[in-house]
C-alpha cells in the first residue's frame, strides 16, 4: 500500500506543488487533505505556469484521480475560477472529485476574516483574509455549511438562512457592517453548485479503496508544519493541520495506511506574515534570497521574509511528522554567495543553548540563532541534472543538513521545472512513490 504524505517542513511556500507534481507521475491518486484557498501551489512545465489554490497538484496527470477531501474548506468562487482557468489552458478536470463533507467558505467568512484582522491592530496575524479561519471556526462550532448542502438547493437555502440570522446580527452589532443578503448569496452560490455538483461525492470510500487495493496515493498538504494550529508558532498559525497527521484526519484514512512522509524544505527559510523568525535576514543577503527565489506569495503577492536555513525547525518538523526524508527545493537560489550559513541551535537571553524547538512562541521570539558557516559556490546550478554534477560545496551543504537533522535528503530541486529535479538514496525518478516506500523501511 504505497501511500506518501507530502508536508511543508517550514512555514509554508516550500514548493510542495512541484514535489507533488513530480510524485504524481507514479501515482494513481492525489488527495488534498487540508487548508483552503489561502494555499498557493505553483506547477511549471512545457513552458506553462499554473497557480493552484484548491485543485490538487496531480491534476496535470490525466490518469490520476484528484480529490479535494473533507479536511479542506472550499471557496466555490475560487474553485470554479480555478477550474475554468485550467480548462481554458487545455487541462481536463474530469478526474477531479470533491468531498461532500468538505465545508464551504461563504462571503460572510471572508468579510469577518478581514474585519477581525483589522480589529487586531498591531497584533495582526497576517491572514490572507480568504475566510479560512472563520470557516473552520463554524466547522468546529458545528454550524458550518458543507458541500453536501450546496448540491441540494432546499437544504442549502435552509442552512444559509439559519447562518445569516447569526452573522447579520454579529456584523451589525460588533462591526457596524451589513451582511451580504440571502438573495445575493443564493444567486451566486446556486451558479457555483450547478458547475460543481457532478464532482461532489463521498470521497472517503474512494481513498480507502485506493489504499486498500494497493494503488499509489499521494496526500498533498497545504501551508507548513510551523503553521499548524496545534504544533505551529501559535497564534501566528493557520486554522487547520498541515502536519502529516492531518492527512488521516482530513481524509478518513488510518495512520497504518501511510508508508512514507516527505517533508519539503527550501534550502533557506521564508515566512509570510507576523511571528517569530530567528534566522530572518533584513539585510542585503535577505534581499538577495528574496529576488533570486522570487519570494512573493502565490496567493497574496506579498513579499516573503527570508533568512538562512534553520535546522532546529527541520529537526522539529522531522519529529512532528515522522519524516522519511526531505525534499530540498530552491538550492539554486544560494548560488553566487561566498559563504552560506546554517542555524544548528538557538541561544536564549541567559546564554543557554538549546537544540529543541520551543513550543512557546514568546520563548522563540527571544532566541538568537547559533550558526555554522560553510563555503558557498559561484557556479549556477539550474542546469545540473544529477547529484554527481553538483559543485562540491553544494553537495557538502546538503550533506550537512542531513547530518544536523538526522534525516536523508532524497530529492534536490534546482529550479521550478519538472526536469530541474533529481533523486537520491535509491529513490527512482521513474517510480518515486514506490521507492520512497522502500526508503521508509530501511
């Protein structure tokens, strides 16, 4: 039962879309298990660039079944626009299925998200204002609207009226803002339902039978480990569970069906929004990383904060997710630097050095990185197609990350294209899902 979970090993934006796309060549099914349209996965091949927010990154492989599972909150407006964009570019979506249990992001969720963020003032989290947090809040409070409701007009009308009774009072009394009307929402969402209805189904049995019958399944995460609601840098986190355990909760598959977990990590570190970031560089090196790495959000366009690679974070990610291996992306961005640095530990204000990631964000905010310096490489490596052809300094950098994290780097990416990728530790480029299972057993 070769099933692989792909997770972000940092604060998100690690190029998970590319990794999933590469794995999908050897997959029968790709399942997006959490998050919402606040995620942005970019896939590039054959001169085309595709930016996905809800559709799984396996959509470009026609024989692969792509599933938006119950752990995802679905904004129908975004999803319909994404489907239309893919179809306009010649990408078929006949292989897309949407869980009837997935919750629906409504217009009042987006409005509340923006108003709540504004009310936080200087303590803003950095939300994308896509309505994700309020949608998950309604889900947890057992008053959300699900895709199953959306496909049944009478049920949807009843659920919408019930929701608007509360949201209208809340918006008027707390924020002095009018709520969108029933008529406007009904008219808009009815049109989305007509397009999405054929794709909405009970996806849990589909995923279960796939893994049970030995099909190759890739579970696609959104955001990153350090943004997990329970295990991230709270409160500067997302409202779902990007960690590998979220793949089980978000799809209905038990943990014994998971064979391998691959953590996607940049060769440096980035973060969007507020919150502690020990290795952040606010100097010219940080700008160098941002511009070479095109570090601007897929969803928002916001410039990302950039810094040196933090192996304290990566060790924590390996621990929380039970990582089989890392996929290191954007190694090419480090080309041209005289030296590169890796954070191996943190120093507290009292002088104590710690190697364990602190669970208290207030402690993390006071940590200073303890670096070790390695020689850089001047050669551009975007055209390198094998581990053997990398500069010695680049290979040493990757190997040092393996030593500091105790986890193999099984995939190295030196650019955004499918071809700018090579595998290590016996993982086959032609059958990566199957061989990752073998790596997990070593």
